[in-house]
């Protein structure tokens, strides 16, 4: 088995200066013996602003998109999958930082149970003054059953109780679902709900990510909360998750086991 975790990062010019901090948080990770990580940085578009901040590290691979078009973070991450040759794929936004031990904890959860397809962890917001802030509503430490995230999300104003920016996913499952949704935003939430529709997950109560809050982040723009677009995004995210649930497909605990009803 390929014993590699591939970290996938979508980046555009304004967030590029944060890449060295993200890299430092990766370098602080310790994996079990025989395991390694590789970082695939995919620029959304093609310009001159990102490359100067890409770390000089043999474990880091940098690719660019089209010179005349940005497709958004979902497109960039999905394109990065072409270079994600590990058994697992970990999301890391360019402006965020992993906490010590995050990769090892995620990996341990998935290695211990083949029926678990993805893992998430607790998040703290990293504020501009360097302080951190948490929020209530985390689930219990341990397995997350199929459908739990969708039910919570629908009942709580389209807010999931686990954060998609912390996902570690089995590569085969991620590819089977087509990567991230082709949406201008909420593409990672769409993936999270799809994953939860077809596979059990895992939540670690230990903080795994510092989610940076800063003036230039995309989720802070007025267009992100435009009611008409937000309603459309949420509608298609939910419809996809419910369609997957209705088909009854799931990731088997043993890759060679037959599907239900076979």
C-alpha cells in the first residue's frame, strides 16, 4: 500500500504570503514510521504572485491553472488530484495552519477502521491579533454515522457541526465522488455532505486546524452571503447528498466486499 498522505492546497495571489506558515505547520507534523507527506500546491489561475512564496522543499509540488481564468478553490483542488498519488488526501487552505499531531491523529483513525472514509477535527479561528476563538456545537469524539452531518446541517441554518477545511479523505473515495463540487463557494461543504452520505466519518475533539480570519479571505466578501446565490448553493449541495443517500451506495468496509443488495 502507498504509505503517503498528500496535502492539497488551492491558492491565489492574495493568500500566497501565508504559504510559509502553512509549510511550517506541515514540517511540525510527525507521522508513524514508514509514512510520509507530500504537499501539492495548485494555483487558481496563472500569474506571478504565488510562486515566490512556494517553499523550496522536495516534498512540495507546485502547479498552475489557466493563464486567463480562475475556476475557484474547488476546481483548483480537483485539478491537484491529478498529482495526489497517496492513499489519503488532506485539505489545507493556503491561509490556515495545522496543529501539531493533526495528521497523525487523522491517519490513526482511518487506519484503525476500514469502514471510516474520512476524518475531521476541532477548529479554532485564528484572529488577526494572534488570539484564537472556538465555537460550540462540536459532536462527540469518535465515529460520525452516515447522514448525521446532513441532518445537523439542515436543522441548523446550513451550518455543519464539523469543518470541511479539516478533512482527511481516502483517495479512492474522493475520486469516486468527483472531488469538490463545481460551485463558486461551499464546494467543500458539498464534498463533506456527499462523504457523509456514503461513508462513516470520524471527529477528533483535539484541535486540528487554526482557521485564519483576515481581511482578504473569500468567505468574508459580500458576494459570499448574497441570499439568492447562497440559497442556490445550499439547494444543490443538499440535493446531491440526498440523491447519493437514495441510491443506497456506500463505501464498503472491505474494498473487496460486495455492495448491499449484491
